[in-house]
């Protein structure tokens, strides 16, 4: 048993710290097409948007912890909305960064994932994603949210442990493309809701009250982050 453990740990560390060859260009393009097929059609997007909500609320939660706020819980709902509750001062830089993290999180996670893939760190990407989902599961406070995170994390875990290198690479590229493309759509949806007079308590409106900066400028920031992340991450993934 001790011998097996001694052998397994260096092997595991080697997999995490080592690099893996990237897929052929046709696989990168195929995963891009698959991600577009998930993000673009509205019926498919209504289901897939749950994964973007996980990243959105996870972004709120992570920055709340980093800025010293006390994270009390995260809820994910079947209509793809979510709620992250943290305690601390209801104003100040920590609150501003926490509120700004939601709509920017999917795109920034996608950009970080693209950087890891460009460096050949496919296994590391899959394990980091799994660890983040497990950490988020601890803070989920409703059954639907727990089910969503368990299913998502289970997919990453199964691919990480059971799939071959080529399947792992294709899965990782598909996930990163999905985050980059899926991060673009929610700010446009928020913009459309605000144009119709809805979403009065959106992240942009909360940021406007916190900073006295118009909500439209915060919405512009969400657009800028998502589009710049897509362009930068896309160049890395396509090896341009």
C-alpha cells in the first residue's frame, strides 16, 4: 500500500504539472462549432445557461471571499437565475468588486482556461475546474443548485479520470469555447431587459447605486470584458 501511494503521488503530480499535446486544428474548430451550437439557439441556450450561472454566482462568491466578506450561501434556480449572499459592509471596494464579478466571471474564466490550454496544461485545467466546483458545492443552499453543480462537477471528474488524452483535450476546448462565447450573451440579455424596463435590481444597477456611475457604463464594462476575452482567448485557442 505504501509503495503504491509513493508511486502514485509523483505520477499524479507529474500529470498536473506536466504539459499535454493540444488537439489538431480541426478538433479546435469542431469544438468551436459545438459551443456555438449550444450558445446561439435559444431553446438549447435556456438549458446551457445554467452552466454560465454557475460561473456567474461562483465569481460573486470567490471575490466576496477574496475581499474579506463572509460568504453565507449560493442559490441556483431552474430559470437560470441565481443569488449569492455575503455579509460585510454594504459599500466600499469589496462590495463593488463582488457585484462586478458576476457578469465578468464566465469570460474571465474562459480567458484563463484559454491561457492554460495554450500552455498545454489540459489536465491542470480539468482538475482546477473540478476543485472549484467542489468548493462551490459546499456553499450551495438549495437542492436544484446542488444537483446542477454535482452533475457539472461529475462530468469534469469522469473526463479527468476515465477519458483518454484526446477526449480530455476536446472536452477542455469545448468548455473554454463555451465560457468565452456564453459569457458574451448575458450582458446583451441584461441590456434588452433594462430597455424593456425590467431588471431594476441587476448587478449593473447595484453597482450604479454603490458608485454613482450610470448603470449603462457598468453594462458597457460587462460587454468590453466579454468581447475582449473572446477575442484574446479565441486567438490563443486557434494558435494565432
